[in-house]
C-alpha cells in the first residue's frame, strides 16, 4: 500500500524566506503527484500537478519537483508571505486512488 | 480549472437523523468522485469511491450502510450519513478527477461540508 509522508509536520519562518516542503512516497508507481493548500476549515486548493513523465512544474513563486526513482517530491516557495500560511498536502495518484501525505502546517511570520 | 461544489457547507443535526451532502462537478463530467473525511489537524481519509451508474467502493472500516453513496449522474454524487451520531461529526470533502485535457487526473476538491451532530 502506498504511504506518503511529509516533513516537516510544522514550519514557522519569517516573511521573505525561501522554504522547501518535502513529500516522500513508498511506491514509485504513481501516475502523477499533486500539491494542495488547505486553509483552516476550508477545502483543498490545487497548487501544482506533476505528471509522472515530468520532473518539475512552476507557478509563480511555487516550484514543485518530482523524482520517482527516489520516491520524493519537493515544493519550493520563494519569498514567503504571511498569506502563504496554510497546511500544504501532497497526494500521489496511482491510477485508481489518491494517497495523501500527512501535511505540513506553514506559518509565515510578518 | 474545474469547479466542484458541495452543499451544504455546514450542517448541524440531532443524533439519530440522516444528513445528505451533495457534490457537484459544475463544468465537467465526473464518472468517478471520491469522498473523504477529515478530523481536526489530520490529513484526509478516503471513505469511498463513487462510480456513476454502479455501486460505490468503500474503504476498509467504512460502514456502507451508514454512509450511503449515490452517483446519480455524471455531475452529481451524494453522501448520506444515516442515523448520525456525535462521532460522525467531521469535515466531509468530495473530489473529482479530470478525465481529459492537459491535466489528466488532476483532482479538484469541493469546499467541504462541516457536519456537527448534537
């Protein structure tokens, strides 16, 4: 069974810092990997989707990479802002099911 | 991107009553939808996979008679929590994957439904 782990579980940084969130998965047979943001009491907002044939995707200040062979994905956030404070989740799709990571709670301090 | 809606966004009910939650794909068709529940400060737990025109597939430990799922059309799936009890209080979220276009199988989530059972 696919297991997805995110490190760190919580992160607090001052505004302006660049940061990296990590996601690791045990089964490399994933179709794609998706990063989400969740604000308290809200649903999930899709940030980036990386297909298995791709190595990275970029959107604004966000960059996500995927290394299937090592079972890892990273989400890089440049020049963090207080509005980036949220929980970030990664999820791998195996073809019939999504497996979610445990999440990283990010706080950006003004 | 594609939009998924849920209704209601918040519901409070008495113990023993049934609650229906709707999940709609607004601008695309979804032959499959997923239902999750999320407890405070925890990640999403997949409850079941809803399939249009056929029975839902439930995850181990999820009572199918308690959580009734109906995928009535290509844009609507419903989750009915029957005879709700306080331990069913949770945040219920649905999602639907895109099945065409550039972002094949990109998953789109509804805004969630907060269920509180008194």
